[in-house]
């Protein structure tokens, strides 16, 4: 087990787990499972599973983060297979190439993957079986369609230009909050309060928020998460203080 770095660009570290005696059609082929981090902790189930379908290959004997190998801003991973082709091997996986529905290995989920799944439709196929039931059916199509839409569309940009500025002292206890929306953002999750991190308040389409009358001398924290069609981009936590009158 090792840290995978941040493979999906959400700002949280993820974890990679190797199971080198895992069987799924081939004895001791091995597998690697990736668990995604979040503000509520680690995912309870693997978001991604990687196999090499090589009997006795012991894929996943060693796992490690590879840093950002291809300079796309996302962490990549290195996986060792101690018995692969008898001499052993190490495999580097770029973050986009980890998509379970990438059946053709071109680092994208596209029409070619759909064609591969259609070719194995209602057959027993380990390659096109995306749900682990050793059968290719509507459940596998659902996985492919979800990843086709979600991962092939860029996430929205982060909110910026907070007003009041981060760390500012504010004289107006009735001040509104405003920001510049991120590119491709369709709505905004507003977090606001006197605790850090601030609690969720609402989702809205406007880039101005009225917090109501605030308390003089109090420090407030706020954050804007930008919501797109298929993904949400977390924003930084900003703060300001309501000034005490002289």
C-alpha cells in the first residue's frame, strides 16, 4: 500500500493498494486498487481496479506514486509485477489511463471502447467485464457511459477574486460576498461561517452571496466550490474579520 498522490485533481491525496495473489480469471495474476481521498476521508470502495491478466505475474507486488510523469498536473503511479514474463516488470500508469472503461488502452473512454464492449455483449469476457460479475451486460454499459461523460469533460475552474479579499478587515457588517466564477462552472456551492472549515450554506447560480448581518469583531471563513456538468472543483478557504469600531 502506498500514497498515489492526487490522481484526479481534487486536492486530496489518494491511496493505491496492491494485491499480488489476486485471482480473476488467471491464478495469482494480481491487481491494484485505487481509493480516492476526500474531505470526509478515504472512499470505502476502490474507484479504479487495474489488472494485467497474466497468470502468476503477481501484478501489484510493489506500488508507488510516480509523481507527475507526463506533466499533466495529475499524479501517476508505478506498479511492479515480480513474475511478469519470468523476469519481472514495472508498469507506469498515467492518471487518465487508469479509467476502468478504457478497454483499448488509449487513455480515453471513447467510441472504440464502446465497440469493444458491444463486441463482447452478453458474453463471458474478463476484458470488457467492468462490474466483476464475469458477464458483459447493461451494468457494464452504465460504467462505460458514466466514465465516457465524466472523464472526457474538463472540470470547472476554481472560483477566484474573492471580495472581501482573503485576510481583509471589513468595516461593513452587512457586506455581501462576491467572487469570479470559474470557467465552465454552472452553479456555486457556498460555504460560510465562523468555523474553519466553514459549513455548507446553499447552492446558487449567482456570484454574490448575502450572509446577513455579521457580528462585529468576529472572523468569518468562506469557500466557493464550482459545480460543473460532471464534476465539482473545490475552492480555497478565504477569511475576513469584521472590524471593531474605534
